[in-house]
C-alpha cells in the first residue's frame, strides 16, 4: 500500500512539472494587427507566447476564466506594469511600442507564465 501511495505521489509530481515547465508552448504572432485575446484558464495563459513587431503598440485582452487567486493579476515585471483581472470579464492591457527583446508576464506568484517576443 505504501508503495502505491509513493508511486501516485511521484506521478503527481511528474504531471505538475510537465504542466508548468515542460508542456508545449501555445504561440501567437501579432502581425498586421494590434490586438490579441489571451485566455487565463486551467493554470495557463493561452496563448502563452506572443510575437510582435518592433515599434508596434499592442493591446492584449485578458479574459480570466480561472477562479484561482493566482489568476487575479497579470504582471509585466520588465515593463513595471501589473493589472488586476476580474473573473469572467475582459481586461484590456495596452502596451507601448517595445524594443526588440523578450518580455515575460506572469501571475503575481509566478506560476502562470507567458512571454512577449519583440522582433
């Protein structure tokens, strides 16, 4: 019985590691448009990778479906910006034109993660 509990525990740990760190990225390119909707649900942002052109301001609309307290805020640390997200409501996030580089965004606890790549 102890062996079964240990195996289930290890399997759960493996699923958590895969879910948060190893799962395949859901990417979206914002080319020729300036807005994109990001769904916050099930512990992830979808899409979690967003590619934009240099010098192009972008409007992201975050739609929070996840009631978890971790999903209550999106934080752009490198841009010194954060926004509160209300459950089942759209929140518009207007980002200025960005220099080339990568700009991560997370929940306030760093568990939900996404990235804006500017090329």
